[in-house]
C-alpha cells in the first residue's frame, strides 16, 4: 500500500465525523473537491448528503472502516462462560450487555442508567451491563465520568453496571464475555467496536442511523428508531424494549442473527476487502488527477479553448507604455548676424506634467543665452 501512495500527487481523504454534522462540513467537502481527486464516505447516507451539498457524484465512493475478522471471531458457549466468570465474576446464566461509547454528548452515554432502570421495571433481573469508555470526559459537549457514576448510584443500580474507563489491553476478551452489544449513539459513524461485535457474532442493537442501518438491513441486528430529539425517558424505554425482545428470543434465533452479522462483517468490514477498495480508489484518483492536469494544459493553450472575448482581451493585450517627454532644445540667442530669432516661448515651453524637467530646461536655456551673449560681444570687439 505505501508504494502506491506516490502515484497520486494530490489526494485527500475527507472524513466528516458525526460531531460536526452541520451542513457546513458537507459544503467544505464540495469546496475541497477542486483540489482533491476522490472523496471517501463511510456510508451511502453520508455520500447522499455530500451530493446534496453540491459534491460531484462521480468522485464519491463508499468505503467503511475495516477490522480484522480473523482476530475477532465467534466463541463457543464454554469459552463465553469462562470469560464471564474470569473477567466479570458472574455465572453463565447472566446475560451480559456490552456498551462501548465515548463520553461525547452525541453518543448519549447518560442513557445507560436510564436503560438499566427501565429493564428492571420490565422485570428483568439476570443481566449485567458492562460500560467501556476510553476517555474521562469533562470537556465541552461531553458527559463527565463522575456524573455518570453519580447517576448510577442515584438509580441504585450499582450491582447491575460495571464501568471500565481507559484503554483495555484485550478488548476481544470483554466481547467474548458478552451476549449483546448495545449502541446508544445518534451519530452516523460506524465504530470499530461495533464492527468487532458483529464479527464475534454478538446480538447487536443500535440506533437507526445512516451507517448502521446499511449494515443491519438483512436482519443482522435490531434497529431502534430513537433520534437525538427523543427525551431520555422515551429513548430508554425504546432500548429497554429492544433488549427485552433479545432476552426473550431463543438460542436458535439469536444464533441465526449472530451468523448473519458475522457474514456482513466478513463481506463488508474486513480490512482485506477495504484495502482492495482503497487500492481501486488510488487508481481512480490517479486517473482523475491526470484528467485535471490535461484540462489545465488545455486551458494554457488559448487556441484550443473557447474563452470569453473580454477576458481574453484583458489577459492578452499589454498596457501601452507611457510616452517619453520631448527633449528640451536650447537655441543660442540671436544677434545681428544670426537669423531672426523665434519667440522666446519656443525655447522655454515644455510639457506641463513634468515640472522638474522644465526647471532643468530653464536653467540650460539661461546658461546658453549667457554664453551666446559673450560670444557676440567678443566678435564685435575683434571687428
């Protein structure tokens, strides 16, 4: 792959993430199209929004995030039971729900305590929610980890929730110990953890957003219609209902859905497939750059391109140089032997726009007049 990058002199991967879903981001992509060869979108929905913002459809391709499906694979019930006892200290009869999310407000991590409380209200008792995050929050537009722990304590669900903050050395171990993966985010992006959960054959539940809806179109998971405008109570009730349906489904139905999720991950999300797609995009980017370069060369040859006559005149016609002033001619003062002298105005008149040159001409005229007077007096003295 690195040896192919030098084949594209000017290429750019523009990523419009979910935290900046404003229309200005898509307009920025349309503007940057003038300087880029190709634009990659993570889902067809984002590609459609880019086209609506003015982007050319022929220069957009959909290329999702790739994962290693050979490193993340389904495990047996025996291995899952051992991971539950080893990592979480629960029995194999406990349904483990994994929630992996940043603490940004758009990912709605504060919904997790509400969902757990709604599950308890529905009568479910043999479950455990594992919440994993890589940051601690506290910035603008984020939920702090302290406030999340306070909400868990306020709802009295400490025994139902395990929170792990920071990086994990072996995230696949927690995926192996889980039965269901829950995605609460309202963003359009497809996280790598979600793709890894699909590759490991977990039952996935997600908000119906652009990138996720395309992956779970063939009953590979459960989609919840919960936009960002829903109140926390309404959203929590919807997710709790979806979890209840997954809990109540039999092992065979859950296994079929897990097999479909695994097939989708291998077909669309494996890094080998996405790498081949990226190689194809580099080839297309090289061709697109060659076309742009040929077009620029054609514009350089004015005879081959029809242009606006006024613009052609403004670019081709040079500005006429400023005319140089007429030289100042000094004539000697006429005497009796000289021809009739002309009016004095003929000697001193210069261009009125050059006062400095007129002054120098006047000085030369005065010097020449004095010299001619002395010459005439000398001639008279000799005669």
